[in-house]
């Protein structure tokens, strides 16, 4: 193992990268022409919640890594003067505000991945935008509840300790083969929301349960040191023939660079997964001020009328 590079403090992360160039195969056929990141969660695209989260965490400059079939994403975060004028003429101020919200939350830039060669390859496309500073990565289909403050905690850990920080969730060994898994050492520290901070000592992408180092899975939030770019350039395609961010992080750990984990205990939805997507829509709708009361009334009635498990629905 080579010794870690000693370098001056780089200052806190100020930029966010959101990779959205994946093919969304788990949600076909809906995602054949509609990017999965634009599927509506109640009344706004999943991706808009993620841009809002970045802005809330103090990262208003966002780069989206897009690909083919993703032009609608650029349109969503761009102005639409004809629509704005039409709503203005009608005096529909609420809808006008809703339309402008997506353009006002952040300064959104775009770069194309060209070919979907994996998450690591997508992150590498952000090198010029990021420069030599730590930066956040938020996956475009991973929704963290706005009441939880995962990214803020991760940014605070990075600002205090340097290195890279990844978000972890205990998904149970039975589910770990769908995720990147980590080996960790506990630490004394806890994050602001009571989430536990750990030292990551090893990472492996989608291991079978009997080879997994733990049931802690990597979820879609990272705060990365810029050293990751040099490592990604040298990272060969791994699992699934894709250039894996997990493999590049494993190399950082092997080289003795610090990688911290924040074990998240809040609410998270993988909107690229059909069941998780449905749960997100139901939960967020039932908690809204406007739609919540009728939605909760409907749910109570619906649940009361459900047949027992095993019986066929009428
Ligand atoms: P996923 O593996 O969840 O995305 O990647 P996917 O490949 O679109 O999904 P399925 O499994 O086929 O349904 C996590 C994130 O990384 C992005 C995706 O858009 C998603 O936000 N990604 C993945 C890229 O930007 N480029 C890639 O080459 C791969």
C-alpha cells in the first residue's frame, strides 16, 4: 500500500453532480422514451426533489450528466417563456410559480456521457466542471426525504475530516447483492441527525450475500475528493462491464486515502425501482397539506377493503 498524498486543505464542496444517463431498465417500458428521473413523484419530477436537496445543502451549482433520450431533462430545468406568458395572462400565479420553481432553484449545467459505461464513467465526465475541490454526487433516482439531512451531515464530515464520504444504509444481507457493499470500522462520532459515522475499510460492488463484508449498502449520495478523477481514469470496467464508482472508491481505500461512511437512518426511496417509486408517491402525497386529507381518507378505505393475503382481489 502506498502512503496517502499529503495535500493542503481544499475548502468545502460547493458543486453537485447528478448522473442521469442510465438506461432505467428496471422501469421499462415507461422509461423507453421518458427518463426515469422525470417520472412524477406526486406533481414534480423525482429529479426536481434532488436538485432542491442540493440547493438546500448549500450547493446551488449543479452539473447533470445526461445521455441520449434525456433532452426532456434539459427542458424541465430551462425557461418556457410561452407557457409563462400564457399563465401570466390567465392570472394563474400559483402555477406560474410552480413552473418557475424548477428554473430558479439552482444553476443547472449539462454534459453528455455519450455512452452509458457506468456510474464511475458518468462521474468522470464532471472532472472539468468540478476542478480541484471536493464535490457532491447525488444519484438522479435516489430520493431522500426533505426532512432528513443526510447530505448536510456528509458535507460536515468531509469539511471536518477531508477525504471522501459515502452514504450507507443497512439493507439486510438478503438484499445486499443489488448494491455496493462496504466493510467498516465503527467510530465514536455521530452525525447531526444521530446517523452513525464509520470508517470505510473496503468496498465491493453487488456481492453475493455470503461474500458481502456487511449488510451496509452504498446509497446515492457521495461527497468525493477530487483525487477520484485520476483513479477513475485508471479504473477498468468491473461488474456488468461498467466502470464502477465503487471500484474507484475501493482503490482510494487501498491507497490509504480516508473514506468515511454516514449510516443513514432516515427515509429513502429508490425511484428507479417500481415498488419503491409507488411507496414514495403514496407517502409523499399522503403527507402533503393539499392532497393529504383526501389521500389519507382514500387509503384508509382502500386498506380496509383489501382481501387477506392469499385471497384473490374481487
Ligand atoms: P442505476 O444502475 O440505478 O441506473 O445507476 P440505470 O442503469 O439507469 O438503472 P437500471 O438498473 O437500468 O434500471 C445509478 C445512477 O447512475 C446513473 C443513472 O442515471 C442513475 O441515476 N448512471 C448509470 C449514469 O449516469 N450513467 C451510467 O452509465 C450508468
